[in-house]
């Protein structure tokens, strides 16, 4: 099977869908001639033309408004927002229009829009290139929200998102675009790009939206995570030699509650890990879900490991980033609780 990193897998997914469906178009800043800041659309405009892969002005609200109009008129647009930090000018269009059109028209219109955007830190991007705003979008009814952790899932989930008749916000953790990252803050000099690849089929395939994956089975505790934090959680569990069950959520909305319930009922202990800020972060929803679904099976309080409740810092990035040490300490705390 071919080897791809996440960038190549995402490019392959878009290439396949542009070729399979003439209604698929891509629009975004620098995605055509330049091939995207992270090269996820490299070569697609040359192959499919400027009418299918469209360079847009620096106007995120305009990009989102354009794809809404495209979608209700029969296209399946993919919008690339260059960084997740730039999505806020289009948030009103997403929350007030995109997410509600099927509901407000009683199903007469729908918006099969996929919004791709790189998120998260670990590349010294500072406060305006490192945010993880996924919690804002999981709160909006009518949206599906995805964040993959590996190239295989990235390609399969992106194809599923493009084919879905509802709008999907597709977050791509830029720290693992070129390979996994174990989140060790003691190694800040390690290049962000490790250039490690995974097995990804060249052909069309899908990964179902709304299903989590148990990437490592264990008996001692459950770690709920997604995106870059899957790799960090695995490394942290190895660091303290914990028999942890690592659950990669993959889809944040709709959430795979059944997989979470089965895992926590088995282990009786739970740690939640995400890179976004702690207060009102997505981990609060996960913690509430575990409490509601698994209360009588819990043998210890649920522990959260998250980013700080501050803008994403530059100089102190490795303190903000939920790295191995912080996740490992949370695992030990939960395992030691009586």
C-alpha cells in the first residue's frame, strides 16, 4: 500500500472527488496557483482548471458566503480557510446560515459544504496561527465536526465529508501534517515536520463520520482524545507504563457515545485530553457525557488536560501545549485515586 503523510492524503482525497464528481469545487486563499500554504491542494488547479479550483481574495466571510450560494444551487464546494484562526470573520455565515438552511427550509434546500482548516499549535505560530476553536462549532446545531489524527483517517473522512449532504467543519492538526508528534516539551528543538508516513490506499474509500476508534486497548483507564493529542496520549501512557485504552474520537459532532461508554465501563477511569483552552472547551462536554453515561462505573474523578485559558503564547508554547509530562501526570493521578 502506498505511503502518504496527512498532506498527501488530503490532496489525494480532493483529487479523487474532483475527478469523480463534476459538482465538486474548491475555493480558498492561495489554493490554486500556489497549491495552498501547506500544499494540500498542490497541482489540483493545473489538473482541473481555474473554474474548479478557485483562488479567493482574503475575505473569509466572502468565501463562506460563496460556498453557501454554490451549495444551494447544486454544487458540493470545499472551502479552505488558511488557518483556523481566520475562520471568525465567517462565523456568522456558518452559524446563522450554513448550519440552518436544511432546517429553516424544511428540507427543501441543503448545504453539502466542507470547510477545511488547519488548527492547533506546535509550530511556533503564535496567537493568530495556533488556535483550536473546535468547541465553538460543536455547539452549533446542524454542523458536523471532524478532526483526524492520521493520514488514513484524514483521507477517508474527508471523502465522507465531501459526500455528506450536511455541512462539515474539517479540522486538520497542522502539527501532524507531516507525521506524528509525541508532544514531549523537553524537545522544543525537534523539527515540527518529522516526514513520517502511513499506509493510505491511492483509490477511493471512506471512513464513517460519527465513529470513534480504539487505537490502543487497555484495562487501567480510558484516555479520550483526538487530533495531535492521540499521539501525545500514546506516548504519555508509555512513559508511565500505564495499560491505557486510547480512544481517538475522530468525529466530535456527532459524538460516538457508545464507544466511549463501553471503554469507560470497562476501565472505570478516564482522562480527557485536548489542546484547546480548558474553560468551556470540548473536554467539558466529554466529561459531562462520561459522568452521565458511566457514573456508577467510575472509580476515580475524571481528569482533564488542556491548553491554558489564555491566547496561545509564542515564547511559552511548550508550557501551553498539553505535552507528555502533563498528560502522564494526569494518568498517574487518576490511577492512584482511591
